[in-house]
């Protein structure tokens, strides 16, 4: 009995790992689905890049200080560089683009555009030698067709800046996710802390460069949304996502993309009075079908 305890039980470790992956997936599925509405509410009193910068600087610093207090060492220079690159792509390019677009585009519609992320991950993975299966190719074509349909939706046609920002947000997030598996990153949660601090710093630079200003003290709704984004969206959600990227295939890690839109649309319609057109719903069905094919059609190994 003691010998087993000292050596560990591989079967129990495997089962524990599966449980952690399961709960991490639940986190990114439902928590991130809710963050689109939280961003929308936060923008009532805060400019987009500044709000996102505060979110990730605070969350990243809190996590970093906690890890250092627990004795986790500082990352090496290559790890610091890798984490900063990933943080810039995911948080400045990805999340920053979503925050910028939600000034004009509804939270549900933003989630629908970002749901194309696994399709872009598949394209970028081919750069590093991934050969897509026939099912993946069909899913990719179907999903991209859904994106085309979605961009005919009225709100996106009326707000081209928001549409372009969302498209590039999905591309930056996908490229950062695919590239992260080939970069030297700090172990464990330290990677999340550095990525959030680096991404937050870059978001502040972007905020200053376009002249964002905070006019007065934000209201309680905006501040409550920001607190939710820091604690739940970042410390729980982003950490869960980075854990998944290190443990499972990128397409499974990004499978949140076909759950988030449903959660975001339901919350937007139910709590914020947003509306989604029939064309938007049709595009959601097409995109999600394509994403499902991409995820479940992956080659083994």
C-alpha cells in the first residue's frame, strides 16, 4: 500500500487528468460564453482597449504574485519571450479585437464570428505539417461558408470596422493558439500569468496610441462586469484554456467555439434585449456544423 502511494498510481493519475480536462472544458464552454455579454456591459463606462488592459494586468499580476509566493521560479528569457508573444496574439489581437468590435456589434453576433476560430487553427496547423483529413476539409469549407453568410448579416454590414476587427481577432487568437504548442513557455500557470501581464501591457499601449480616455468614474454595472472578467473570465477561464492547450489537441481546446455562441446569444437575447436575425441563426448552424466536423474528423497522432 505504501509503495503504491509513493510510486503513484498511473490509472488514478490518468483518471484525474481526464477529470481536470473535463472541468477545464466546462469552464471555457460556459464562462467564456458569458464574457461576451460582460464585455458589452463593461463598455458602458470604459473604453475597449483600456478595459481589456486593466482586466489582464490585474489578473496576471495577481496570479504571478500568488505563484511567486508559492515558490514558483521566474521564467527563463526564452520562456518569457514565448509567453509574451502568445499573450500579444491572444489578448491584444484576439480579445482586444472583440472588445473593440463590441462597441457596435452585439455580444451574440461577436461570439458567432469568433466561433470560426477552430477553422483558422486548422489552417495554421498545416504550416507545421498537419495534413487535414477529408472530413476536416469538408468541415473547413462548411464553416467558412457560414462565415460568409454571417458577414451578410445586417449589423456586420452596417459596421464594417467591427466586422474586420472580429475577423482579425479570430485569426490572431487561432494563430497564437497553434503557435503556443511550438514555443518555449513557462510551466503551468506561470505561462498564463506572463501572457496576461504581457497582453495587458500591450493593450494599454494600444489604448494610449488611439487616445482612449476614461470620462469620469464608471458606473457599478461597468465595474461589476470588469470584476467578473478579471476573476471569472481571466483567472478561471483563461487559465483553463491554457491548461487545455498544453494537455489536448488545439482543435479540442478550441471546441468552446461551438458552445460559446449559443451561450452568448441566449444571454444577449435574454438579459440585454439583443436580437439575432434568421440569417444569423442560419450562419450559426452552418459554422457550428463545420467546427464539429473539424474537431471530430481529426487524424489520430
